[in-house]
C-alpha cells in the first residue's frame, strides 16, 4: 500500500516540529509527491501498452506501428494530456496517429471498433494529440488502401487497376489532398467496379473499407468527372 506524508508539521503528539525536522519532512514530502506522480504515470503507461498489444492482434498491426504509438503516448504523458481522459480514447488516437505516420491503411472506424469505443471519441482524442504534440503526419496515399479494400470486398485485379488509375489522375489535379485516404480509395473502387461491370453495392464497399456510404457518395461526386 502507498503512504502519503501529511501536510501538518507536527509530531504524533500534536507538538510543532523543530526547524531541522521540518526541513527533513519537507524533503521527504517532495520525494513522496514525486514518487506518487511517477507511480500513477507508470501504471497508466503499463495499462496503455497492454491495450496496444490487444489492438495489435485485432487490427494485424506491425511492431513498428505499436512502437510509434507507444512513443506518442509517452509524449502525451509528459505533456500531462492523459489526466482526466479515457485511456482507451488516447490509446486509440495514438494507434490511429501511428497508422497514419507509417502509412498503414486503417480507418478511425477500424481503431474504434477494435477497442470498442465511439468513433467520435477517437477523433476527439486524435485532434487533441495532433494539436498539443504538434505531430507531423505525412499525407497518406489512398492507392495503398485499394488493395486492402479490394481483398476484403472480393474485387478482381482489373477493378483494382482501374481504381488506381483513377486515383493517380485525381492526385495529379489535387482532388485527393486533405481527404481521408480510405474514403477516396473506397470511392475509386466503387466507381471502378461499376465501370467494369461489377455487382458490388455501395454498402458492400462501405463494409469492406470501414467508410460510411455517405462518405463514399461524397467522394464519388469529385471522381466521376475523371472517368
């Protein structure tokens, strides 16, 4: 059990402490406070790393992603961003940031479902760490998301090639900049599927990509003119 040194400078009988004893107690109190703070941060980090291990298995993430997520989480502890906030939310945000940093195609929905919290809670924590830690996230290439979505949806090589060609056109004229990479990849695959005579619905592409049907429709609007 932990012990906290009280704030009253009195002995067991209630008498005031002499000057030398007061100084000794103050030093002990300082070290005690540091120890309590360290223990709390240490426990928090251990729990966070445990949750990251679980997510690694659920989302099939590489060690590089987990190491990056752990690094970001440690920075969040240093900046005192974890106090009063959900460990699950911050873990999910760090995992998502690490995926973006390593260009690993995972959506906010993937991560939120993996840790069983709401998407908007992950998004809120992600915005927090992105802003407070000044994260440098490279612009993700939606082409890298095409193979993953196509594999899950059972789409063929011809459809994949058409989607990639469409995305390369879109990149040249700046349509993909600032857009969620999985959203634009899903839209490109859906349009490629239609143009090649495929029978996949928006809903099926939505499920395979983890992107909402509304997002797919919105992204399709910008890509259609390139067909």
